C-alpha cells in the first residue's frame, strides 16, 4: 500500500478523537533544532476542515488493526474496513516534513491495540523518542495511552511528550461493560490517576531541582462520548468535575456519538449525532473551569439534562432570580462572571473601565456585553432596562423564536434505554 | 486645516504627533506623503524625522502607558487603515494629558476602544498567519512562503518563525507590499524581494493548482499531495459545516494555502 493510501486510512481512523489543543507546553527550541512548542497562550490552528474543526496536529493512528471490539468504535475488530499500519520511520518523516512546511504544530499519535497494550505502547514510544533524540524535534506531541499499558512505559513517555491522554469514552462502568467488554474500568482510570500523581510529584521536583525534566508540560486530557450510552448530563459533568479537581486534568473533550454501527442492540438508533447536547456540555464545562461554578449548581438531580434552547448559565440565573439584579458598577469580578451575557473578557473590561466613571448600558454594549441576555439581570447606577422579573416571562423572551437549527436526534429525556443507568465512574487516589 | 505629511515610517509618525502636540493647532490631520491628495483649503507641512522629539515622546509615553498599550499603538500603525494617524495622535494626546497613568484601561472612552479594536484585529491576523503560512521547499533548499495579509505584519512574524525553524533557511514574502523576511540559518532580516529573488519565485502557487513545478525541490509535489489527502481525510462527513469552516478561515486566506479548500 502506498503512503498516500495509508495516510488517508489512518487519518480517517483517528478523526473521531476531538482533542486538538497545541497550547500549554513550555518546550523551547534547543541547540538550533527544529520546532518550538511554546506559543502564545492559545495554540495555533493551521487549517479548518470541511466540518469546521481545526487542524493543528498531524492526528493519526499508528495502526487501525485492533484486538478490541468496542461497539461504538469505527476500528472495532469486527468491523470490515481497510486496515493498515505505519512504520516508525514513516511517521517520523511525515511529521518532520509537514512541520517544516508549517502545516502542523506537531504530532497526535494514537493507535488500535496490536497484540497487547504494552507492545503497541512500545512502538508509539519509539516514534516519540526518535523524534526527540535523533531528529531534535521540539514541536508539540500528544500521545494517547493505550488502556492497560504499564506504568513504566507511561512514565517514560511522559518525559518526551507534551501531553498524555487516556480516553474514558463511556462515562459509566455499565456503559463500558456493555459496549467495550474488553476494557476494564481500571485500565482507564489507573493510568489517569497515575499521570495525575506524577504531574504533582514532578512539579515538586522541579521546584527543588531547576534542571529536573518536565513531565507532560501540557498536562493530560480525556474524551467522553456523548449519547452512545444512557448517562445524564449531570453524571457526565460530575465526572468532569472530579477529573479536573482530583487528577489534574487540563481538558475533557466531549464528542457527540456519530452512529457508525447499525446493528448493535445496545447502541441507540440516532437519526443524527447529538451536536447540540455536545455544545451545551462544553458551555457547562467552561462554567466549571473558568466561571467558578459547581456541577450541582448547573444541574439538579430532578432535572439532570441541560436545556437544549438555553445556555447553562442563563438556566442557572433563571433558577436563581433572587440573586439578581446585580449592580454592574459595584459587584466584584466573580459576581460579574455569573451574569448571563458577560464573559471573562467583558468582566475584566468592566472592572477596568468603571474606575474611570460609572458605566451606562450603551457603554456595556460597546465593551462586548451581550445585552440581549444580560439586560434582565443587571442594573446600571440603579437603572433597569427591563421591567420583567419573573422566570416565565424572561424565559419566553430569551427562547429562540424560530425552530432550532441543529437537528437533535431525540429528546434526551425520553427513555432510550430501558435498564436503569448505573452510577458514574468514581476516582480513587492511590 | 493643516496637513502634516510624513514619510510612512513609525518614527515619522511619532515626529508628526509630537509636532501636533507642540503646535496646538485645532484643525489638523496627519497623512502619508504618498497618499496625500491636495485640496484648495489645506496648508501642508512636511514632517522631517526628529529623533530627539521621538525619544522625548516615547519616554513620556512609557511613563504614562503600560507596555501592552505601547504595543497597541504600534499595531494600529501597522494596520495602515485610513485615518489611523489621526486616531493614534488623539489617543496619545489624551493619554499624555490624563493626570494619572494607565489611560488605556478606560474602555469607556471611544478613542481607547477604537485603538483596542484595531490593535486586536492586527494581532488576530498575526496569530492567524502563524498558522496559515505555508512553506514550499524550493530547488535551492530554501523554504518559501507567499502571503497576502491585510495588515503589514510580516516583521512581527519573524520571532515566531525564527524560534521554530532555526535549522532551515526560509523566506516569507508579502506579495501585496513587495517585501519579505529572510532567515539565512542564523539570523532573520527584512529584504526587498524584487532585488534578491528570481522572477519565478515571486508568484508561486502550490503544485496542486497545476503550476509547472520546476522551481520546487524534488520531494515537494508528493508532500503537498500527502498534505492535501490528509486535510480531506480528517473531516467527519456527519459534521459537515462549511459555514463554520469559512468563519474560522475566510476565503481570502485560501489562495496561498497548499490544501485545497472547496467552496
């Protein structure tokens, strides 16, 4: 098979992984080598594919042969698709040639399971080590951990790559048993907490010894598939929250389940992937990470799904109308962040600008506040813009007037699954 | 009305601003000499760069404004937008007259907001071009990238690419402005392209678009095909969303990409 065909197969096989970040590393160009992984606070996107997702890394599988038969996965062993594997040299040459032409920020390497986890991991580690040691390549490398790989290999890889990630994929143990019978819960969670612990240990080491090597400078991430199993949004958010707070996770990616298997009784028959739900989960995730929210505030046990038509912050504000209106010229940064229509940037601008005099509604609009939403929740020097103060009236005005554009597969509250959902995965410290 | 005509350089602009502040005229404008169109009612005054004045102005601004705000001024200058000289000098005069420091934080002020808006557009384009620059390897081994940015930003791309491609010679060519930055394997310097590059290099679309490719290194055509194949393979058909793609990557940037973006 020629290289073009291999690349097409192994890129298409990797495309369902949502991770695209290339930021957060501190790897600099050493000894006039190639590449530099320290960029501005944002990573760099080099292109955007026809689905609107950015291309920043050469995202490929080492191989799409796989011993596992996970029902949701396009590379499952029972799926009849063309298979191929790269050689170590081929991946190195592709990465270097693409990088030199400024097509990419670096390499994202994952793989199907060949023989066993450690065998696959060894091969991937070879690629990474050669890139760093022989090619003096200092670009960004994101390496997937194959579930079940030994700690020795994970630890070694962590000193060569910028980011490690283990994909949880299914947010509950029951989901795993149903759809990925060969994967054990511990194969996924143990490496994650191991990486989390190593990050902490390494941070202490680097404080003591200035020259100590940096273990995964850009941290670890994971991915959850949304809509392939019956978990609620609350369960998913709680899991993310634990991951952020307890195992040092940088990012959780959510990937709307794209129906790729049509004959599995355990998989839902969706007419379209739940993109809107994915989008709302990302919004809620941002609230957890940057806006000081707790998962219990965003969702209630008796209402465990995010609303399709309202963003989660507005939803929270409507349930907590007694906290509003807030006086924009007085309240602190954290309270500003809780107002629908005000983001981090506009909150910072408000704080800076109000030192020079009090702000009016038109000032706010110029600072980037979305008054369409904010107007119901704020006052400017005591003045209101709206006289509405009950939830139903505000809700009615904020709901989209037209039919929602994104097709939603099904209302998540309808029972797609008949067995009761079990408890979400929980994490334990070593 | 007095029209101050400057040479189009940044020191030239700062000299002009100093002059407007010192002369305290009420009705004035600053304009590039090359773009000036004389009319019946205005007087003109040619600005001659005065390094003492520039030094004084920069020193006083450095006390009044933060570093990012000074950079904002420079970015606005690089935007080359119509009327930007007037905006910059109004901003500078407001900042120097403001009794305290950090006038740039006053987002309630229209001039401040406008400066920030234009500056952020310029810095967004710098960020974009860190991604959109596409090098083609030429016969002589030099990696060459043609670009057509809206703003005059290639000098600001130099540190980024120098840190990244330290072991290869490369050249970024601003086709619109006829200038480039060239890294010779040791240091990066500005070049006027008409002088040093053969004509064949001046217009250099990707191999994919069918150009006769004798100017490229031997491996170049195949690599461009590989990249284009990769680019087409990563899109998920079920998520097809051309509008989103266009939003992130407006069509004016497609021309010099190597991958083929479809309408």
